[in-house]
C-alpha cells in the first residue's frame, strides 16, 4: 500500500471512529433528554397542582370574605332595627305605672286635673314608643300562644273556649317583629 492509501485508510478509520463516538454521544443524550423531559413534565404537573390548589384556596377565601360582608350587613341591619330595644325595655315599667295611675278615680277637681295631665304625658310617651316600633300584643279573647303569652293562671270558664285568654294581667309588647315582653295572662282550661 502506498502512502496515499494508508492516509486515506487512516482518514476513513478516523471518520468511522468519530461517527461511532457521535452515535454514542447521541445515544447518551437521548436517554438523558427523555429523563429531562419526564422530570420537566413532573415539575409542570406539580406546578399545575399547586396552581389549582392556590386557585381553590383563593376561591374559598373570596367566598369566606363575601359571607363575612353579608353577615356584617345583616348584623348592622338588625342592630339598627332593634337599636331602641334596651331603652324600651327600661321604659315599660314606667308605662305600666302610668296605666295603673290612670285607672284611679278622681274624687275632686284637683285630682281630675292631675289625671288629665298624666293622660297627656302618657299619650305622648305611648306615641313616641309606637314610632319606635313598639306594639301591644293582643291577648283577651285570643287563643293562647306560648310565643306571645305567659300563662300565670288557669281557670275553668264554661262561657269561653278552651285554651283562650280570659284576662290580661300585664300587657305584652313587641318591637317590630320581636317579642320584648310576653303578656301575662289568665287562660281558660
């Protein structure tokens, strides 16, 4: 073999070795890229799961906040609706005393004048309480309702139906739709 053939043969061998090395490198890269791709897919899946979890958490927080705002509005509305309840509860005994005082009979002119003045004050007080939403609970002749009436006595009366209120011993009052004091009543058995 001549020198040219040897060089050509040597070059061919070098090329074959490089091709073999390149194939080995490609083979090494391909499994590594599959691993990398699988790791990236896992990472993407993990991130998607975290994103979904964060989205769900955000939705729950938003719903909780909306519920909180709704409850706060309802509490404020109830607070405004019944703002005068404690004052009315404190004034009811005074109202009862006015009614008892007005039931007394006047024996002379001076007493009659005093009772007329008390009636005027009583009417003003009653009107102011009605404007705040105070109403009397109807009792006499009504069917006994434990939500509105407090039975303190029970009698047998053949003229009235069973479970009917016969007499009101103390007036009951409601503030708008809430009972603030049930009526004390005598009920037919």
